[in-house]
């Protein structure tokens, strides 16, 4: 997987591929290549979203612990 891709880069390229396919200008030989690339890009996007979701959950748990400690000390 291409770890140097940002979510935006992967999503933008994915949109280009979808647009190309929808336009009907893609040759059959090229279609398989574009679908394969789109699958890779979807994997990148999913991995980025999952990592972001996990980070948000960690931050929320940390905030909950801090809030709980603050309430106990009052």
C-alpha cells in the first residue's frame, strides 16, 4: 500500500477514475487496470479513516478519564 498518499490524494484520484469510467471513454483493456487501481485507492482511504477513527476514540477515552478524575476531586 502507498503509505505516502493522503486521504485527499487517494480520494481525488479515485474520483478521476470514476469520472473516466462514467464517461465511457475507457477501453476494455484499460478498465481492468483502472478498477484495480480504484481498489487500491479504496484500501488507502479505508485505512486512513480507520486510523483516524481509532485516534478519535483514544482521545475521547482520555477526555472521559480526565473528566472523571476532575469530578472525583471536587
